[in-house]
């Protein structure tokens, strides 16, 4: 019989609680992820999904002390984390990780900041909590055979990272954290319509729901609820070696990717390639006679509608997003403007874009999301292969590009608030503590 302490959830909790702090270099990665998440959330706060979450959260959870970003509103930590996670995930601009095939930060950062706001924690502990939550979440997702599962949706696994990060930040016991990880996994969002629905919707990957669920699982475990501690021990579902080996040797957050286009990562290589070819051929959108995108098979399971009826549906359409970038430039995807949904030049070009799976990309996913793009224009034909889209660790964005992304996405905020967020994040653990950041975030723009 397996002992409780030998269960995967218990081992992860023990290793999480065995860390006092992470190296200063990893702190830099955490600051980078933190600032990127806040910039994405600033733009996401203006979306229909963001406004709906803010409106509903007070009715669901009542008033509290945790800050809802970019407003004067205060909610219980679980409610604030839910709203802020909605902001971070709404535009599909949040960071991600190849091994997880999903988006850890949109859950981990809002949850950690919600708890940090009600606890007297240092900047080092805040940054460490982000790193640990990111690590646990990525390990759980990466331990699965992602090629064979029905959906890669982040809501299925990010709640466990939330429970681990916030349990560690609150100084809870290994047993409580282990049970919270197990409860979060057992009660995770079902994502039942993913892969079936062709209608755009704001639930998407379920990240806000999983974020709230992770915090609720932690409260339940602290009160005495017990979860299925062996939830990660089914060898048919989880590879124990990938789940547990090498802990603290390297850190997942160091290998995060960052996005410049507000759409599914699976389409970014195609966008990069199409933009390069258009420049090489000096071709405007009306000059393009044909465009064929060869990619990995999983990308063809997206709805990929030429005429999506909502921003969310557009985010999961490779032809539409490629066409939008070709017609209006890459900045039209930072973020996407709903007005472009009914742009006939965009939808007309999207209908002329072909998609197919490439045999040589059969084993590429989830380690990579490549594309081969062939463009015919002005009587010429040219092909380009993009193995790693911009923002991957193998093709990283510069510090300047990340800063420009933040400034563009936070343009709705006041200059004072924008500058305050940048200063507070860059200064965390150096000359600023979390209170300065939380205060800046909780002021209305």
C-alpha cells in the first residue's frame, strides 16, 4: 500500500515547503513574468469578460480586503484573484510554457498577489511563491502525455499550482498543501465543450475558475477536508519521473514564452512566417494569390473560422489571425480590436488561406509549435519555415520588446499608474516591497 507521504501530491508539497528562497536569477524571471501578466491584465480589464467578472464577483463572494487591479474595488482574495485572472487570460496574450502547453502565470500571479495583499510578506517571499506555483503547475501538466489527452486547457491543472503557491506563502503545513493540490485536481474545471464547440465564449480555458478553485481548495484543506492524495499516481495518466525528478535543479519559469499576438500560440509561427514572406515579396494583402500553412496536426483541431463572430472565436482561428496581421500589421494583434471581425478585406483573405498538417511535424507538439508557410504573390512563390515563433526561449523577445508590449497594453492606465507599476515590479526585493506594487495596482486608472 502506498503511504500518504509517497504520493505524488505529498512529495510535491514537501519539496515546495522545503524551499526557503530561490536564486536571485530566478527572481529576475519572476519579475519579467509578473510585469508581462500585469500588462496583459491592464488591457484585459477593458474586455466584456473582464467587466462581467468584476460585476459578478461581488455577488458571488461579497466584499473583502483584496484589491481588484486598476479599480478601487475590494473583494475577498478568492474573488479578487478570479477577477484579476479573467483580466490576465481574456485576450490570450498571457505567457505560457511549452512543457505544460498552457498558461501558468494568468492563474499564479493573481492568486499570489491576492494572498500577499492580506499577509505581511516580503518581496522575496512573493517572488518565490510565484516561482513555486509556476513550477508545480507546469510539472503536473508536463507529467501527462499531452499528445494523447482530449484538451490541453490550462484550467485542468493550474489550480494545483495556485494551491501550492498560496499554501507556501501562508506558511501552511505540507499535509494541508498536499491535500489542497489533490482537492484542486479532483474538483478542477471539466472544460467539457473544448474541442466541440464552434461558438466563441468567455470561459475559454477556465483559468479564472481554476484560480478561484485553487484558493478554495486550500481553504477546504486547511479546515480539514482531505483530497485524493494519489491523484497524480496513475501511471496511465502521469509520468512520475517527469512529475518529480530534478526539482530545484532548474526552474520552469526561466523557460516561459511570451506572446505578441492576442491569439492561440498554435498560430504564432504561421503569423511570423506570413509577415516575413509578405515583406520579402513586397506583397500587400491584395497581391496575395495563395497562402498555404502546413503545421502540426493538433493545430487543425482549433475552430479556425474564416469569419469568427467574436473576439474569442477569432483567437482560435489561424487563418483569421494571419489575415489580420497581413492586412493591418502585427500591431493589430496587440491586442485584437473587435472592429476587425467584420472587415471584409480580412475575412476575404482568411478564406483564401489553406491549412494542412505536415508529416514532418508529427512529433513536434508539445515541445514546439512550428509552421511552414508558402505564399504566392506577384507571380512569385516562396516558402518559409518557422520552428520557434517569437517569444520562445529559442527565439526570445528582448527586454525592450517586452517593455514595449507592456506600455502598449497598459495605455488605458494613467501615465502615473503605468510608471508606478514598472518601478514597483522592477524594484521588488531591491528597493520596493509588495505593498508598493499592490497599492499602485489598486488605484483606479
